[in-house]
C-alpha cells in the first residue's frame, strides 16, 4: 500500500485536524477555492454570452458584410448595381449564405402634427423572414407596396397603430421634398434598441418608385454568412470580385467601437481568472504551511526513521490534491447550477439600450471550462513549494530533543 497516501488519509481524519487550526483553515481554503471557481465560471459564461449575444444582435439587423459605394454619402441618392454573374461568383464563395439587395432612404414620418426622423429600409420577401416575422408584436408583414413596418418605439412616440395611415417625406436628388402615403402594416421590436429607434421596414419596390430607380438598382447589398470565423477571408474574396468604386466591409470594420468594447470582455475575463488563480494559490499555500507547522514533531519523527524529504512532501501533496479537488468540484457544481438557472429564467436583467440585450446571456463553453479547471488545479499544486522548504529545513535533533 502507498505509505504516503495511507498516512495522508489518517491525518485528514485525526482529532488534530478537527480540533486545531488546520481543521477550520482547511474548510476556509476549500470554500475560497469553490468561490473562486464559481466567480470564474460565471465570468467566463457571461463574457462569452454577452459577446455572442451582441454579435448576433448586430448581425441580425446589419448582416456580416455590406457591399456599398466607396462614396457612402451618395448611397441613398445614387444607386449601385451588381451584374448577375458577379452576384453568382460572390454566392459561390465559401461560407456565403445569402445576398440581400437593400435600399435605405432617410425620411420624416408625420401623423397628427407629430413628426419623427427615421430610415426606411427597403427589403424583399427573402430578407431574414424568420427574424422579422418573429419580431412582429402587432399586425403583419408587408404584403403590398406603400406598407410600412415600424418599431414599438416609433409607434409609441407617434401614437400609431396597425392600419393607420401616415405621411412620409423624402428628399429627392434635386433636393425637392416628396411625400407619400403609407399604411402601417405592423409593429416590430428587435433587441437592438438603436435599430428600433431609427429603422422601419418596407418593400424595396416602394422606394425604387420614389427614387425612380430601375428594378436592379439598390443602395447596398447585405451578405449573410454561415459563421463569422472566416469573415476576413470572405471580405477579401468579395472585394476581389468588385469594381473599383464598390467595397465590401465587414461588420467589425463598420462598427469598430462596438467590437472594441466587446474585446474588453475578454480582457476583463482574463484579469479575473488570473486574480482568482492567485487567490487560490495564496489560500492553499497558507493552509499547507499550517498543516506542516502543526505536524513538525511528526515530520521530525519520520525523518528520524529514515523518511526522505520527498516522501514527507508527498504526504502533504496528497492533502493538497484532496483539498483542491473538493473545492473545484463544489465550485463547478454551484457555478454551473447558477449559470443554468440564469439561462432558463433570465433573473438578471440588463438595459438593452446599453447592452443590446434585455437579460444577462449565458454561454457555457465546456471545453474552455475544462481547460480552466485543469489550469487551476495545476496552479494550486504550485503552493507546495513554500511548505517544502520548511520540511527540508526541519532537523529531527532540534524537534525531538528532550528539554
């Protein structure tokens, strides 16, 4: 039988362990490790959750890539057009899911002396139908020209309901004011509050008639991808197929401020993980030192019988394994349980105007969590270094001498 493991188990059940400092200190150490693990799990899950939720919210309403004129200022007045063969080449690029022709046109919506500036987004029936249909809170999707789908924010500000008629004012290329009558077909609400505040949907044919554009003329093309992992490669490939006056921009380049802010989540997450590892290391070091100091006579006796420093060290290393394992297991159980509760109930809410989501999103990356647990376990075992020097310098003659 393993002598060091046997002695470590006997010591953990001894009355000395229960009645002296080592007992409470061990429990405190287990609690500290468990709390550190809980904090790390919640931090990792919420950081990844927020990052993915914000990315999905933005890509839902803006798509991964957008093809537009280099002179963006004229996109609403001067159309662009891609030839069918160019569209086919782009569609055949790996990871490209769909290409959506879009027309954006700023306008002023007026009803009963109430006015509000909005951007009218002209889309076709294939533009993200699941997203839009699921976001409709009242009414229906646009079925005819001169129908408009407005947000809940706009409906409240203008006191508009489904079926109401409103007047939209547009600025033409000659800087003349055009006005058109539109019918409210429905009211939508997306998690992106900025989009809710400024955008309304209509059929792109309605805006093409107002602009006197041809059927293939659009303001820009939005491109959906199957995933964002190859975003830069797809962006480069698309630009290789475009004319000199057109450019494809990824969502990260169009909204650098938001994605720089998202990157701060990762930096904060790493900082918290490092701090929690340091706390675990300090606690375990203190616990092992107390265990060693309370058993100096035992160490002296073992040395007098010929036990090596390495053999005595293994006794306390087994104790370290047991304490750290208990703390890590308890921390994982509690941390994962709290994350699952938040995932199912959305108890913790957020301000959607600041975070683009109305609750704290949770994403459990099990591979990363397992890696973090392994790293923490290894880091904790480093705490044996300081007690080792105490064990090494213990002299049996000094410890066991009779006074």
